């Protein structure tokens, strides 16, 4: 029945219905979504009985449901003026005021409902929600507790209690509350969604994913749940899946600004930078000057090597948006650091700290930029003061503070104190990191099994013959940035930095059925055509970065997984491997709070086991590749005799010598790795045998490293 037909029928019925029956009929239409019919019935009754409080209340509910919140609130207020003794009127008024953002009025109305009827579960629940929105979580929790005490079967109040407990960081109690809500109402999608968020807070990411997927099974078109699922997939570093989920969310709700911020963040993680930029720009159109969207856009500029543009962008943010200036100055400092302008970076960080005096993230960046030389350094004194009140900081802030204090104490050679902070900072980071060690270590073994000597030698020379690509690979913190900086100083080399293009090409390999095949499983299926196509596609991507360069380097350390495949797909590519003393390498990793996904570096024993597998894999590559396919460049040899090793590197890459390679520290090119400041300095030897003062503290690492 259409609303027009229903309205005509209702008009005929009203001629003989009593007022209570008219209101009951209006309620039927309201519940069926026919709000225009319900409104018409209420107004017809009010024309004959303008002081009918029940009709005014019903009209208010109908108007609110139809989207006219202000008129709905006014109508219920009129009902209360006529008869203020009905708890339901005050209860509904409170919820409408809350939804309209009028929180003080909502709380007042909720309290009045409870004065009239103290044991009123719905009023207690609504008052709890209003207190929650005011961020008075203790008061909210107490309201919800009373609501479920009065009505133990009130599933919504149990779920809301979970929300308040989660906000109070009482995660175990919150999980129990969500569990009770789901027991009472098994098809309760919102409770599953809330449960997922609580599990995510507890860093139980896989369980959170399950909860979100249960919520979606019940409510498949809910953008909020899709967004939450995407966030936990990003926690799990499954950014491709997250981007796909967010595409669905945006299709359902194209005006949801947060969805575009999350989408851009996921796209940035998988190096789809142009799309990430577009998502950030869309988010800014929907909410001008949104901090998260602005920062995302700035970070994308940095990723695109548009550093001078990023400088202008962040400078503009400091001038136009004073409330966001601290974050903008911090980002500006990071950009200056990558440009090698350490003094400007320090100035930017200190400006950020003037606005937010104890921002631990800024202090972490600042500590990585400077060398602490005195125990009374003003920055160190502030860090130590912050440490005395560390319990007031959240987990991320504590983690950042520990890494900053570790760096300062290492500079001052206060080794015991430095290591104390390293252990605490890394433990916090490990707790937030989704690292599944078993499958990771098994991957090393599968590569060695599948990439046999026979397989490698059966495909030699079949790939793209271009001599343009250079790969610099090895463990993080092993000297790869130094090697790239030496090559980058050569006029015929374009240093692309850590780019994921080869990884992306590998992940696009498909089997006969068209499905993506994982590495290394596809190795036995490779043909000459596959290899040449794979190499050509990588070269196409590489050439877009520097069309006229004779050589283009890619310094993605983890490319060591693909060493054999690189040689097959690009037989004339130069592969430079950068080994370094194992303990120095691992200790250096342990000192860094990496921006990227070095998830194996935050536990000493895990780090040692990972290094051992890396060491075995590199030995395998040496044994199966033809002689001369890869050059080992030992970090300690470069430090001991720069010129000999630099000439060796340049010659291996098929280039004539250029003296600029010895002045690598004078290069003005951007450097984005954790070694950004070190490679701006001439060769120094203090990083050799850096581990020795810590040898008594490194037993979990030393027990796992190869002999």
C-alpha cells in the first residue's frame, strides 16, 4: 500500500476511531516506515485536541524519524509542558537531544526520566550513551550496569557497557560484556563489531578479524564495519585486502570522509601512490583541512620524492592551520631530514615541541637527527622528566620515549641505561606487531628447496637483457644505504631508493588458471617467455623513474629473497649484497623503531633466528648462481678502505670511475631510510664492533645467530 493510499484509508478510519486507537494506528504506520501517514494522523488528532500530550509525543517521535530533529524535539517539549510526569517523554527527549549534539540537555532529560521512574532500563541506557558521548566513561558505565541489573536480558545495554569499559581500558571486562550481549542476541551485528574493535585494541588481530567478519555476515552493507575490518587487515599488513574492503565501503557510502583517509593509507602502503593522493584529496573535499587527510597527502608527496613540494605543503599547514601546526612542523622536520638539512629539521622539531612540549613522537625524530653530547642536554633533561611520569603516557608514547632515550644514552655511552630502554621500547613494539615467525622462517626453506641449482641453470640467459637495473640488497642496517649513496654520486646512476616494484611484479605472476601464484611456488612453472616478460615489466616501471639514466638502483633490502629470480629475469642486472658483522647488524636493527614493516626486529631471539635464515639463504644463492652474478660488499671493508671498495662497486656495475663517488656524503639527493643522517657524514668507524659494550646483554640474540 502506498503512503497516499494509506493516508486516505487512515482519514476514513479516523472518523470513527477514538484518540488512543488513532495513536495506535499512527504507531503501526511509523513502525512500518510510513512516517508521512503517521504524521498526518497525529496532526489530524491535534487539530481537534491540541493539548493531547500523547499525540504531541507521538508526533515528535514521527518527526524525528522523518529527519526533522528540531521539530521533533520541540513537539516532545510541548508534550512535557502539558504533562511532565511521563518518564517515556523525558527518555525519548534525552535521546533526541543526544543525537542532535545537545548533550547537556540529553543528560538533564535522562536524569528527569529516572527521577520519575528510578528503575527504568531504557532511560538508564540512554543516559549512559549521553554520558559516553560527553566522554564521561565512568558515569556511562555505571548507568549501563544499573540498566543490566534491572534487565539482565538487555543485550544493547551489555554491549554499551562494553564500549564504556573499552574506553576505560578495561579490555577484559569489556570483552566479557560483549560476549554476554552476543549470548543474549546471537544475531547482534553491532556487538560483534564492537567486540572486534576491543580485540583490536588488545592486539588480538586475527580474533578481531573473525569478529568483524561475523558482524558483516549479519550486516553485509555496513560501511562502519567494513572500515573496521580494513583497519585490522592493515594491522595484519594485508593492505591489498584492506584496499579492496574499503572500495566496497566507499561504494556504499561515498560521502564517508574517514573511508577515503583509510583507503589512501592502505594504497600508500602498497605503493599505489597516485591513487593514495587522489583518495586524500577526496577526503579533503569532504572535510576541509582534516588533519589526517592533510598529513596523508604530505606523506604521499614524500613517497613520490616531491620533497620540496612537501616542504611548501607543510609550511603552508603551519601558517593556515595553527591547531595542526605541531604535526605539520614534525612532518616538516622529517622532510628536511630526508633532504639532508639537519639544522632546518632540528628547528622544525623544536617548533613542534614549543606547541606540544612533551610530544614523544617528535622527540623520537629529533633524537634520531642529533647527537647527544652532554648529560645536561636540554632535550635529554625533558626526556628524563617524561620518563619519570611514563605511566601517564599511552602505549605508543611510551614506546617512542624509550627509543628516544635509548638513542640519547647510546650517544653518551651509557650502555646499560640505553639497553634498558631498548628492551622496554622493543617489547612494546613487538606487542603491537603482527609477526608470525613460523611461516616466515618456512619461507626461507621453501625458497632454497624450489630455487635449486638445476632450476637456476636451466633458465640462465632467458630474461630481459637490459644492463640498467642495479639491486642493492641484504639485511636492514647492513650498509646498503652507504653503497647506494656511493653509486648515487656517479653521474650515470639514478638512485631510486627503496622501491617495491620488483616485489609488485613478482606478486602479479599468474598461473594457467589466471589466479595469482605466490613466490616461490611458481618457480617450477617458469618459461623463458615468463622470465623475459617479468624482467621487461620491472624495467618498464624502473624506466619511468629516470628515462635516460644508464643505471638505476633499487635499494630494497628484502629483495634478497628474490636474488635468484632477479638474475633469471634480468641476467645483466647488477646485484650488490651488503653483508655486515651479524651482531652489529642485529643490534643496529634493534635500536630502530622502523617506519616500515620490519616486523622481525623487535625481539632479540626472533631477530637472531631471522638473521640465521637470511645467512643460509644468501649462502644458497652464492652456491647456485653463476660466478660474478652477485658482488658481496662487506660493510667493514668499505669503512676500512673506501676508495678500493668504491672502485670495486663502480667497476662491477659496468661504469667508468668518477671521483664524486668518494664524496658521497655531499650528495643532495633525498634519503628515506633509517640511515638518512649517517650517510650525510664522511666515512666513520664508530659503527664497527658497536655491539661489544652490550655483549653481556645480547645472549638471546647470540644464542640464535649462526656460528
